[in-house]
């Protein structure tokens, strides 16, 4: 039962990361500027809400920022990726959640 619960949390983590990463990309393409935070994605309507990290139980995502503009039209740098804030290791994939 514990394995099933853990697999469900990992599946949720993967889905949430994919959705947030897609939103970051769409925001950056549409606005020619990267978002400055996950809250920017919510305010602009790209996400309904910032999800809770299923591994930490809080919306405490590790946000990765870049100092390089991705296109000549982009006016500023900002958020480029997001990861779990959990340093725990997946028992199924043997990789830390914060590297997903």
C-alpha cells in the first residue's frame, strides 16, 4: 500500500512539473520575457494556482533562474525551470526528486 501511495505522489510530481514547465515556456514565448516567479504564471492565467509539491506538502518549489535572454526579442531574464524542493530519493528511480 505504501508503494502505491508513493507511486501516486511521484506521478503527481511529474505532472505538476510538466504543467509548470509548459506554462513557463508559453509565458516566455507569448510575452517575450520570462516570468519572474510562479505567481506571475497564476496572475497571467497560465496556471490556475501554484500546486503544492507532493513530496514536501507545500508550494515551496525550487525555482531556477537564468541570466541569459533566450531570444533577441526577449527583454529580460527570469524563471526558466522548476524542481521539487525535496532532497529525498525516489525508491523506484533512485534519483533525488530535486533533480527531476
